[in-house]
C-alpha cells in the first residue's frame, strides 16, 4: 500500500460526508446505500465513523460530474477514468468525484428499483416472463399509459409481483420540485418541449419543467434514466431505436460497427445516417459501491497499491463477494489503527448458554429471530401448491409468496404462521424455489431463479449466480434439494439432478443424472423435493410421493392433509 | 472465401475521440498518472525517461517489466481505472 506524502490523514475519527448530487443511472436510495456500504468497508476495520450531512460543508463532499466538472482534472467520457478523489484536508481535499458519463450500476447490469406497484419497492427481476414472453428490460407492454414496469420475480404470471421503473413520467430527482414528475409539453425560453432536455445546461444532465411553463414558474427536476436508455453519445437518456439504418444497412440490435474500440452502440432515431443521433448500449456498468470504496480510501489517505487484488489497486475489476485485502487493511490501520472495542450491539444468547433443564423443545436457533405472524387470514390449508417445502432446524417449513409456515416437530403437529420471510431473512426475494440446511455447518441455502443466498445465522452471502456452484446457466430454477450424507446435496431441476459438494462449493463430476432413472416411480417433473423424517418427498401440485431409504415409493398422499394436517 | 468485411471507422458526433496511436495513448497515460513528468526534455533523454516510465508503470500494474509498449501493457492502459495518479506528486 502507499499513503500520500506526509501521511495525510484526518485529525479526527468522526468523519462527515455529504452527497451533493445524484446520477440518473440509479435510484437515489440505491446510491445512498452504495455510499453507506462503501464507508462501512473502512469503518469495519478502523476506529473511524462516518456521519452523513444534508447541508453545509462535510469533510468528504461527494458529487457526480462529466468531462470538465470544475476541478483541474476533467473526466474523459465513457470508460477510461471512472472517478477520482483527493487526500484528506481542507476545501476540495477529501472530496470524491464520479464520472457521470459512466453507466453506474451494482456491477452486474441495470439495477432497477421499482416504485408503486405491489412489490414494496423491490428490485426488478431480469429476465422475467409476462404473457409467455421473456423480458430483460422494463416494458410498457400491457399498459396504455406508456409507463415502464417490470416484474420483481421471474414469473409475473405466477406471482403477479410488479413495480414501476424509473421514468420522468413518474418522478424527477434533485432540482427544486421535490421530485414532482415532468409536465409535457412545457415551455422553456419561449420554446415548447415534449420531453426531457439538456438545453440550458453545460453539464449534460437531462431536466424537465414540473409545470407547463418554466419561464413563469421556474420549477424543474432532473430526469431519471430509463433502464433502456443509451449512455453517453449525443442522445443521453434516449432509448435505442430499432431498427435503425447505419451506412445504408439496417440494424435490429446494438452494434460495434463503425468503431475501433469494439463498444456497442445504437441509433436513437430510425436513421443514423440522416440524424447522427446515437449512444452506447447499456452494459454491466461499473459498481458504484466498489468504485466508491476505492475513492473513499483515497479520501481517507490511501494512495494506490500495486497488489492486484487490493481495493486500492488503480484498475477496476468487478468482484461479487467483496472483502478488503490484507494490504488495504494494513494501509488504513497504519494511518488510523485497528477498530477499537466491540460493536455496541449486545451479545446474542448462544445455544450452550440456555439452561439444558429448560423446556425440552428443540434448542432455539442461536440467532434470536423476532418474527411476527403477518396476516392470520392467509390460511395455508387454502393453498394448493407451495413455492417450496423444506426442513429447517428440524421443522418442516412451507414457503409461499414471501410468507412461510412451520410445522412444530413435536407430535402435536401445530402449524405456526404465516410468518414473514423478509423479517427472518431480509435479503431473500418473495419466491423461494428451494432451500436446504447444510447439516454440518447449519448454513441455510436459498434458491430463487438463477440466484442463491447463504445465511449463516443473520449474516447473508448473496445473491450469487448458481453458476458459481457449477450449475449450468440453462437452469431456470432449482426445484429441490436432498442432503445425502456428509457434505453432499442433490439439487433437482426439471428431469435432472446434480450432486453438490457443499464444502468445495462445486458440482461433482458425472452429473446431471435423470431423476426417474435413479428415483424410479416418482414424477420426473416434481416442483419440490425434500427430505423429512428419513423419507424423501417428491411433490407435484397437491400430491406427494414418499420414498423410503430403499428407494421404494411407499406412500402417495395429499400435502394438505398429511403434511399440513389440515 | 469472401474477403474479410472492411470495417469502416466513423467519427461519431459528441464522441470523446479516443482514436490515438499506441504511442500517443502511452504518452498521455504515463503523464496523466505521474510516471512521466510533463516537463519536456530533449529527444534522447525523453526516450530514456519514457522507457523508464513504462517500466515503472509495468511494475505498478504487476506486468513484466520490459520497458516496451507490448500488448499487455497497452491493454492495461486502456482498462477503466481511478483518475488519481499512481506516482505521488
């Protein structure tokens, strides 16, 4: 690691920061959260604390800008320079600037937070299916008001979970209109505008009036970028127009033709040759969290490192499960010392602390989870099919649409619930396709679509792609999980299953295998497979097929009556 | 065998032109990130300092220190990065 000449550092540990403006690329709450998490990277390993100010001058002033943005170091358009920051000190020292000609995301493509709808502001789930068609961006299909929307689970038809995507027809950000939506057409300098414009500004940000006449009312806001909007070019914020003509040839998708740098671009009108209107196509984008964590390292006094895996290495590379490199920790602790004292949170009771003479019920989970029933009218017995059924801490759990029920493992067969998934496992989506508890480590694995989460007590890792486990990207979802001896789990999808080595986090060789070849006599399109009290259950709709340890189907019955005890 | 399509390079309005030669790219990069100070030196001396500067950049980036503008060095110069200089100044 390197520090700046003279080991520049803050002379106080309670550092303040202020976000001056926002990028149109992501919802402001996502940007707030990314910056907060980026500061936490450093406060986790030092005595530093970070307090956000909403006015006045903070130690670290954070802003977005393009090209020449007011200091002697202009940015350079898309890619190349992403951001820069100044070492600790007065004035511009300590500030961090982010190039808004970049496409700011969470590093894995459009990060679209919904508003309104019925998904409580959940993120769009891409791809999602709607009326048999798959969508990888927001759409106005199915609506007459031209508002872009998305599903927040993989299958809108099944889950009916949706929200509205960022659009100037819904809201604006910044400006002086408290987020009011645009009014079209509006008059500006005597001219009528039917859409957002950069006219009147030198920083390239798109804005609109929030009344019919800006000249009279002076009320305005900035336009959020739609997830389909192009980046940079000369049509910032406009969507691609397909097909478009370029050099006399028609294009139905983004192309790198005409460029030497291989970047994908598109026309934003039907004929580039005539209109010369274009922009770069949305790509994975750059993780605002990762770039901010790096820049805040500078703002705290770290210069660049030559350790390739260090956060303070000059070049950007996306990492999914980020953690500080030893080099970063040594550098920042050279300046500020290690974190002192325990976190203020009280220690949690662990299993061995409970008195064994207590009530013989199974030991309460080491993490005390306060889950409250959410809607007692939701009756599990009225459901014909669950998203998944699995055993967690020796109790059968039934998941459906963000709720779960659990069957006490005592003989009285009392069903508890509905309880809220998001209360107990906040990172999880509404629909869980399958889940299992690793018997060795007590870690809980949850699968939804092509992603998975791993809970260890309250802490969570994920979402990560199931490809990280070695599953093929052709899998739509994992539908079942069977623990097989120590550290092996069978994962079912469609007619196949794979064996996961949990310790190696890798699929064993020789898989997939056909379910009906190994487990004869059960449906090979079961939507749920789980292990319970020594038997394997294959569920399809209202029924289950129970298989004993000799792989004989010894019972077919109703989930409702035999498992839920309705 | 069809002749390989001859790619036509177009100048896009509003594009921040980055079509530079490799030498221009390297010169800009080395100056911007503090490997080469911007004081102009005589021809011969500037050659020596450029080679040295390239080697310093290669060491910082964990590349083979050849002093040449080889492929991996030019690739590294094109990758997205932080704007803060690598050589404290």
